C-alpha cells in the first residue's frame, strides 16, 4: 500500500511538471513552434490535467486504506 501511495504522489508531481511544460509550449512559446507541436501541446495540457486528477483520487483511496486522514 505504501508503494502505491508513493506512486500516486510521484504521478501527481510528474503530471504537474508535464502540465507546466505543455502550457509553456502551448501558449508563450507557441509562436516559435510548428502547428503540429502546438496541437500536441494543447492535447498534452488536457491529458496532464486528467493525470493530476486521477493520481489525486488514487492517492486519496490509498490514504484511506492505510487508515490515514483524508482531507
């Protein structure tokens, strides 16, 4: 259970980092990128945001199973 909690926490961190990179590519750096990379950056923004939400739900489930407080 602890291992899964660690994986969920890691997934949140990686998803946040991916979201920051994809937002940077999709908006402020969009002028220097080809259209296909801009489209991929926008898709990445959606996917990384979903990744954060799913990882957070998994984190809450494993905190609950370990008997730790869930806020």
